[in-house]
C-alpha cells in the first residue's frame, strides 16, 4: 500500500495475536530501503516478494534494511535473506549485547526470563515455558552490517531518517524520524492499540520502565509527527499516543502501589494476579503462558520503578525471591 509516491507499507504475516508486522519501504533512485522485514520463514519471504512485485519492484531493488529492534518478528528475515538478496542490514547499537548473546546461545539453555520469573515468585509460569523458545533461536541471528548510533542520519535520496535510541521495549530499540515528511517509524516503541512489552530480550534492561518512559519523553520533544507503527493502523499523532502510554503507566504504577500491603510485603507474581490485563481486562490466569510471562515481568518493572521513586523498598531472600514493601 502506497503512503505517498515514494513510501509504502507491506503487512507481513505473523503466527501470533499481532497477526502482522508492518514492513515499510522508502524509494530513492530505484533503490529501496526497508524497515522491519519480518520474521524468518517462507511465508514472510513470499509475502515480501509478492508485495514488492505488486508495487512494480522486486527484491533486487532492496539495497538496505533498517531494523528497529532485536525481536524475531522484526529482524530475523533480514539476516536469513541478506545473503540471497545482497542488501545491508543496520540495527541500533544498543542491541549489540543481545545479538552477540543470541549467537552464543545453545538451544538447551533456558531463556533469561526463567530466572526472572522465579525471582518474582512465578515458578509455575517459569516451569511452563517451552525449553526451546522460537524468540531466542540462535540459528536465526547474525551480526548486522552496521550498528546505528543515536542521532545518526540515514540518507534515502534527498530524505533523511534520523535514528533515535528509545530503550524500554528492548535495550537497543530505535525509531526513525522522517524529517522531510514529519513521519515517525516507531517500531514497537509506540503502538496505536496496545502497550508494548518491556525488556523481553536475551540481555534484559535493568529498570526497563524507567527507560521506556524516558524514551516516550524523547518523542514528546520532537515535532508532533504522523505515526507509522510496526503493528496496527498507520496515522495519528505521535504526541497524543506517547502521552496516552505515559498516562497508562502512571496509572499502573498507582495500582501496583495500592496492591502492596501497608504492613507486610508482596512479590511480583502476587501483584500481577490482582491486576487486569489486555484491553479485554482479563485475569492473569486467563492468559496463555507467554502472556503471563510478559504480564509478570511488566508488573515487576512497575514495582522496581516504584522502588527507584522511593515509594517501595525490596529485599531478596536466600532463595532468590524478591519481595516489595511500602516505604523507602
């Protein structure tokens, strides 16, 4: 689908609740720069090739690929198709640690989130996670051709995409500001219909919610731009949605604080079970194992930020369990 005479969007299929990832393309002098070409697999390869053909181009026109972050549904086809299609791949420099760790990971290694779930008191969820998780399949991960620095300009003909580091969803997430058309390719940093997960990655951020909120403030410092997200419909105000996400998390912080007992203490799993999740306001037990994992880790992120703000304090037991209580 054309967004203007030199910018297009191709939805690429995903086998999960998100259904599709928006792959964007920018054209200059018959060279195409793609943003987020989807997950590795024959279905993605076919959809991308057919989408380009329907617009009058082919895979041979793709010269560069930009990736917003190191999640399978955005990045892995860039690596598996690079040798065949001969393009250059760039990703934010903050993803270096996770990508290098993914390359070294053995299939039998437990994912990092298992230990975090145990620490949060969610051993039953940790035990239910599959031993081989497709999100962290080392076979699909390679080093990019380059890592993008914060503020680095990516030239596409006369246009300029300014790379902005926006950690939170992952430690190295970046967005791209098209300064000429005042558009924001926001990846998963700002999504129009859902709130992004936090720090589900090979080398998780410390205090990811603090980083995420600071990254939303970066967006508010830019001119209000048209939002081009990686999932969901395009359009809308980047400022309006960024503020909605900030407000959501501030409300969630208040809700988490209220669920910590005035006398005594609680863990992340217990608090997560008291909250409602997704737009359908489901209880934690109604989510699948992956959804429960994200929910518990997000709850812990809120509790840890409350500790940073000196609303709560925490302790870790000899068994490695973390408990939160009121007071600095």
